[in-house]
């Protein structure tokens, strides 16, 4: 079972996640959905896909090595939302106020390589097949 709570690591339970590579496939702006292809090793067919829903922030290249997705602490998510200007500093005046934000927004990260991939989304799901019409 996948674990998407703050602090969770290797949320897709991959053996040797560093041997996978991810590639952006499609961003559906109207629905705020981002689809990724995930390849294992040198394969030219995806091993699976990742769907991120309610996407608020994307900081990554089009393709990267590694699929060790983790969920950052809620405080790190809030800090990035503040840095990106997606929420205002006034939220800091109300310590419990941002709990409702992090109930629906998670900072998904993939560490490795020369940079950390950062994606803020409501959820991330592993898919074996893409929806029709994509």
C-alpha cells in the first residue's frame, strides 16, 4: 500500500528506485493534472505512469533520473508555497490555519542527481495504463 503522509519515502514502494527515470508526458492545465512516464533502466516502454492531481507547483526538468518519490514535511510544503507566492505571509499569524492547506497539498520530492525535483499536488497515484484520449 502506498503511503502519502508527510515524511513518507519511496511512496510507490519501488525496488531500486534510482534505476528508474521519469519524463513529463502531459499537463492538463484546466484540470491541474500532470502525467509522468516512468521507465525502468534503459527500457523504451514505460513501467508505469504517475498522475499528480490538483497540481499547484512544478520545479523539475522534462526528464530526470530516479523515482524515489517522498512526501516532505508539511512545514516544507508551506515554506515553498510562501516562497512561490502561492499563499501570503499572513497565514503564519494563525498557527493552525495552514493545516487545512496541507490536508490538500503535499510537497512531493525526488532527491538525487544534481537537484531535487519538487512538485506540489493534492495527490500522486501510480497508474498501469493511461486514460483513453490522453
